[in-house]
């Protein structure tokens, strides 16, 4: 029971990182608009870097190529279907007008699944021992910071107000706590969930990054700004690679 309590506290602390956007509340709207494209680029890079450098290699190592590829494709395809359903419901039913871009909802869904997995990982760490749990929590926090900053920017860019973006980003982050309970009480069969969820989340991240976020970056006509956003996109990938080297010893 002590392991469960420690894991819950740790996962809630990780969830609080989603409130990093609170520091933008005092920033003027014009100034914030200038950095939103940068945040979208950072999020796109972090998502693709997280998928290709963390989630997919982890799944390959643990469960093999066949299961990984199938579940990545399932994740990619299901996120495609979800976006089409959301687009039809919000845009077609309501007169063809979308005040909020669909990629914001897709981002929240993908992030929620990712945070749920993080919660399961944190639970597994504390079940193994307090020291392992603490180390696991710090590893999760390290890769969450750049992603949550980017996620907040994506929600703002997609039409959310600052307050609404903070609220929904925090709700999405709280799925880590649910993941802790799932990981703790289903620890005996957690490998089955992990085998599906890890590559599934990777497929979702690839879909969101490549199908939703990168096309948003292509809307910038200025070559100089486009190159800046591309540089930040690469930076997002490099940050994830850096965490790979620090916490997992590289590829």
C-alpha cells in the first residue's frame, strides 16, 4: 500500500507540470502570438522524437517488431478515425464552422494516453522499490516539461483561451494518476496493457505530429520564420534524444 501512495503522490506531482502555461497568463496577446508557432514546432518535434526514440524502441525491445508495428498502425489509424468523427460532429453539425481546430482535441487525447502510460510506469517503479520509483518519476518529469510547454502552445494556437488550455491540459495530465491505479492493481497482467498502449500511443503521436501540427507550420509564408520553426522542430527531437541518452543510455 505504501508503494501505491508514493506512486499517487509522484504522479500528481508530474501532473502539475501541465500548469507550466500559467507563466504565460501575464504575457501580452501580441507577444504570445509570436511564440505560438515556436511552441507548436517544439511540440511536433517532441512528439515525433518521443514516438521514434522512446516508445517504439522500447516496444521493439520488450515485445518484438511484429506486435509493435501492428499496434503503431492501429494507433495511427484510430487517431485518424477519431479526428474525422470529431471534425464531422463539430464542423458539419454546427454549420461547417470550427472555432477550435480539431488538432487541439487530438492533442489532448494523445497526451492523456501518454500520461496514463507514464502513471503505469511510475507504479511499476515504486512496486520495484522506492529508489527505483523516485528515479522513474524524475525521468518522467524530465521528458514531460518540454512536451507540456509545447502542448499548451498547441491548445492556444488551436483556439483555446489561456484558462481553458490550462484546465484541459491539467485534466489530460491527471490520467497519470489513473495509470498508477491501473498499473498497481493490474501489475500481474500489466505487460498486456503495456504491450498495446506503448506502440498505440506512438502511432497517435506520429499522426498528430505529422498530420496535424506540421501542416500548421506550413501555413507560415515567411521563409525566415519557417526556418526558425524548423530549427525548433529539430530542437524538440534533440531534446528527446538527449533524454534518451541520459536515462536510457542512448539508442
